[in-house]
């Protein structure tokens, strides 16, 4: 029994384990008061934003973390902007201790009458992946449009879904071919 007691997580004065949940959560978490001041930050928030000590973040307001363009696009959300039971999710850029900004997905909710819970996660990897995918699609589009060979796609019912300029030129296709059966497929095989 003594071993179990020694391993029990620290409790708040009211006997809850919310302290452990807050500090050990895998996402960054901030507790913000009604004036917008950060009053608590968990370990992950410190890590993601490059801070080493809790007091470094708790001297800031939530507005001081935000990129100026994000504030212009959508003003700082305060505790008073959230109604009971309502949460908000948005993407922002938070400033790290070293001055760089990281894109984050932020979930806001009322924590108590006088506090807002800000849960955030770094979405840099997702943004980088989206940008790489966009560039790859642009490159494929250039190849598709400039290829001298006819390129086209068919759906499961052998209907034309897309085609390139070379296919238009070779087959004489225009916008009317979209959704129509590919002319080279015999009509009897379409019903099979």
C-alpha cells in the first residue's frame, strides 16, 4: 500500500488529478485569465514554444504570442467571446521564445468562470506536407497540359472524367465529352 501511495500523482488541494492531466497532456495547454494573461502553462507548451521556465510564459498575455497578421485577420478571442459550453478551433501562429513563429491549431474553451483553456498543437509538419503536395500537383499539371501524348481518365463505368489538350486535339474532344462513355469502348461491354 505504501508503494501505491508513493506512485500516486500529485493532487490539487481539492483532491483532483487535474494538475497531472494538465501538465502531462501531449498538447500544449495554457490557462488564460479574463484579462488575457497566461496564468498557467503545461510542460508541452513550454517545449513547443522554446521556453525553459514556467514564469517566462506567465509574464505574457495570449496576444503577445500571436502573429500581428493573425490579430488583424481575427482579433484575439477572450473569455467573454466564448459562451457556456461553446468551443472554438482555429489556426494561428504563435511566437516562440527565439522569435520565430510556428503554425498551431488552437482549441479554446471555458475552463472556469474566470479562465479560458487554450489547447494547441504545432502543425508545421502538416503545413510542410500540404505545401509539398501542392508543388507536386503543380508540376504534374504542367506535364499533363504540355504532354504531346493524349492523356485521359475514365471512371468505373468507362466514362471520360478528364483529358489533356493533346487528347482534345487528337480526338476532337471538347467539354461535351465529360461524363460520356469513352467512344472506343463497345456499348455492349458498358452494361456488363
